């Protein structure tokens, strides 16, 4: 099943629904960040949640989710844009905990049950839109649902799942979000919430071969969804050598001189994707040269 974000509406546009399949993106993130089983689930749920939050974004807009709890993972950051790109990292990717009594990955314990969930939407305006809510359980889906109601006043059903194999690879990952917009009939909202409690976990629905449209239909019951856009999803980081050089230039000539004197090179690792950029002695001196060049007179 390909990684996809599916958006839909139902009940004359008063119900908004998104389904995300993110297995490959989460597996990519796991390999890049060498995450423990529980950290894979925490990061995977966060990446999937960011993809759900990205529904409705337009070109050049993005959304950042930060789950900052008091657990051993130390915080999880995920970002998604309108093009279906997600990227993210955990502060302590190797942190892990034993399974819960129910033999489940203890994501709530790893994230921590106390802390904050922050959502920042960069809509290309002067200031990004920021909202936050206290964590409820650290399990991320409940925390995001709580964020939607307390910060955005949108009653929402959120489900997130990451199924990790004994060899640590990701077997399935996905999520869904159903929201009641102003004007939604209360009996429809009640029926959706009741239905959500009976739904199979999304990874189970995926592993029994249901298509993304079938998962959507099953979540909405007898409401007939109007399918909107379908966007391919992938782990993608926008870091590049040029951006790394830009960051190094901001250090200034003196700092860069000290760096090459000490290390003989500059090494930068992107937090979001783990890619490593190494600039040789000569390359750093080239950057210093740029800083020392007088600004060309174009007049
Ligand atoms: Zn990167």
C-alpha cells in the first residue's frame, strides 16, 4: 500500500475527514534516526499526525508538530507540507521502555504524560499561527484530539498507529482524523464518536488489505464521503549543501576560522533527516573568503 494522504468531506461539508498511510515514510525515519521500537512508534505517530494536520495546506505552507513531554524520549518534532513531505526527529531516538502489561509499546511512558503539544502552521503570513494544549496521555492521538478541542474548538476523532516488527522494521503505519465543523448535526457527531470506539486499529485495517478508501468509508459509517484530494506522502527533508553553507556563513568569519583551526573541517548533521554534510578545510576557507569579500558595488 503506497503512502498517501486522502482528504474527504461528508454531511454537506460539515464533517471533514483525512486518512494517512505512512508505512514507508515511518520506516525511512526509523532507518535514518536508528530509533528504538517504542521511539519508532512515537516518531511514526507524530509524523503521521503532522501529515493529518497538513490536510488543507496550500503551496509553500507547512505545519510543525512538537510533542514535548517529560518522558525519556525528550520530545518529538514532526513537520509536514502541502506537497506531502514529512520529516521529523526525536531528541533521544534510542530511548526505550519495556512493553506495557497489555504487551503494547509504551508510547505514553516514553513521551511522558505531562507536557505540551504545540502546533505551528506557517501559512506564509508574517507570523505563523501557533496553538498548544497540555498532553493528556502522551499517546499522541488522544493528545492531538485534545489539542483540537481545547485550542481550535473542533471536536475530533484521531487515531494513529505504528506496527513494529520484532526485527524493528515498520510493518504498517497510518492514521485518521474526523472533525465536526460548525454546523455539524450533533447526532452525526455522536454516531461518529460511537463508531470510532468500535473501529479496529488502523494498522489492523491496513494489514487485512483494506484500501485507503475502504478505511475512510468504514470510519464514516453510513455517511457517504465526498473524496477530495489524494496526495502521495514521503519522508523528505529540504536540507541541502547550500542551506548548510548558509548556516555556517551566519557563524561569521572569526568562528569559522576557529572551527577550521580546531577541527580542520566543518561537519553539520541535519537533525530532521540525519544527513551529514562535511566541508573540507579549503571549502570552509572559501566561505570565509566570501565573508571577507567586500559587497560588490552594483550601482
Ligand atoms: Zn535534512
